[in-house]
C-alpha cells in the first residue's frame, strides 16, 4: 500500500478542495447559459413574437430558473476544515 491509497477520501485535502470548486464552476457555467438563453429569447422577441409554449418553456422563466440554480451552486461557502 502506498501513502496515497491509505488516505480516505474525507481526509484528502485535494479532494476537499476540488469537489466544491467544481460545483462553483458548474454554477458559474449555468449562470452563463441562463444569460445566453435570455439573450436568445430577447432576440426572438425583437424578430417576431414567439409562440406561447416557446415563451413559457424556453423563455425568461427557464432562464431565471437555470440562473437561480447556478447562483446557488456558485455561492456555496467553502467547506470547513474538520
């Protein structure tokens, strides 16, 4: 057994740092996607009036939900040391 395999996942400082940072980056990516969805929807409104289903499913409400989920992930606090 080498030193790396004897460590448990909860005691590994690299693991304790990487996993929360991935979640934060995922949240930031979701926020960017939400901004893109809102921009595309705005462009649709400027070009023509989208249908009611498109307005509800792929419009501002969908962008808002994705943005909120991304903000929650991106705003996570750093893990506490044990």
